[in-house]
C-alpha cells in the first residue's frame, strides 16, 4: 500500500462518518491494524473491547513459557489496533460546515509512512 492509498482510505473513513454520523455513538474511532494497515470506522465501545483484548494478549505473552508461544503472542501484539478519534479529524470551514482536517489526517499517515 502506498502513502497516497492509505491517506485516501483514512479520508474515506472520515467521509463515511460525515455521511452517516447518526449510525455511530458519541465517540467514533478510526481503527487501524498497524501490521496490515487495514482501516475500519467503529464505535467507541468497540475500541474499549479491543483494548481489553489487547491488554489480555500482552499479559499472556508476558507469562509465556516457551519461545514459540512468546513469538506467537508477540505477533498478535503487533496487530493490536490503533485508534484515532474521528472528531479530531474534522474541522469547520468558513460556513461552519464540517470538513476533513487534512493536517490531522497527515499526522496519522506520518505515523505509518515516515
């Protein structure tokens, strides 16, 4: 995936939210798998569930008894998703209409494409 492709996917997720914001809770999130760069638009409640799962995987890896098991858990930990609040990716234009904050999107893209 290229930087431009990834930027486009983030923008599409924000656009999806703007077009159907009533379908989401008060804390919509963009969920990114750092290993695959897949992107999903999710509710904040899903973020909380995923964080709990990630914490459990990390605790399990810390107690690993064999190198193979530890490697498997480390691979899982690398796929723990990152979350970004959609509200931080929006700004108001001169007319008060919500638009994508390109600078905020660029900050996220810079995390994955240096």
